């Protein structure tokens, strides 16, 4: 059974918005409920990169290219993770994935560092396509 299921992708024009969701399957919640969770994306032919991370308490961090445009959130009661994406650009076109990650801090600040807690248990992802 796929432990993580991503949804909400689609095709939009530049400047548009999308809201992605990630639901946790049975057996995953014991791993993720105390973990940081992150969104990753992988453009066709390129490496997967982490873009946003959130702690169990709701503290978040982003890479510079999405900061101010994307918002990550989580509902621990509903076992879901969301990514609100506004002001989308063609360079945001990619397959988007969610995963539990290790939390890294510098002092009290959460770092945008993305090391998955598992190596090969990715979901199917959801495709986001942004046209000019």
C-alpha cells in the first residue's frame, strides 16, 4: 500500500494558483506524526529537490525560489499536508511529492534542508504544469 498519496496538481497559466494535498496511509502516521514533513519537486529530466518543510508544531522553511509564493501547512488530526502555491511560474512545472524528513535547526530557526527519512518509499506524485 502506498504510504503517501499526493493530489491537487493540474495545468494553470503563469500567475495562477494551486493547492496540493498529501494524505498519509495507515502505518505511516507513526513515522510522520513527530517528523518534519516536506514537499519536493522534480522537473522532467532533473533531480528531485526539496522546496518546503514544516515541523510537527507548524514552523516552516522554504527555499528562496518559492519563498513568499508557497505556503506549507499540516493538519495532524486529519493526517494531511498541504502546499498552497500562488503566483505560479513556468519554472514551477514539475512532479510534486511529499515525504517525512529529518528536522534541522540553527538555534531556533528551522533550516530548509531536505533529507528524507526513507530512501525508496515515494508516492506517485502530482503533476503541476504552468504555461506562459
